[in-house]
C-alpha cells in the first residue's frame, strides 16, 4: 500500500470489466492486503468517481484532466486491473456507511 504525506493521499485506480468498453474509476482510498475493488460492498462503490473510458482495443478514449498524468499507466489495462497512486491534496472526507441499515 502506498504511504501518503499530509499534502497527498492514496487513491486506487480501477478498470471495471465491461463488454464493449471498460470504465475507469478513482476510488478515494487504497486497498487492504488481499482486497480488490470487486470485493467492496455496493454502498462503498457509491464513493467511486468515473474518470475515464477504454474502448474495446483498450485505448483510452477519454480521461478527466486531473488524471491525465496517469493516461499512459491506464491505457492498455484489462478490466479488473487496479493500482494505487498517490495524488496531491488532502484525502476526501469519506461518509460513514452502515451496512446493517434496513
């Protein structure tokens, strides 16, 4: 897991599997050991932000400008792939999720 300084934070970049295209998401935290984005419960997936899109040839079709520096790292990745990266700024405030709420 990447260690971030007070002026940076760790995010996970996840290429979600898809049929004709793969959406690329920024997850506002790192993964625990042996954890993958697919393991996260649905309420936590609401925290993900879509930042890009890969076409069927795994070419990057679009990416948010704030993540353009990762274009070369993302292009060519297959669905299900993820990696952690250190981003500038403070980590976003994560809401508390109650998985037992009815």
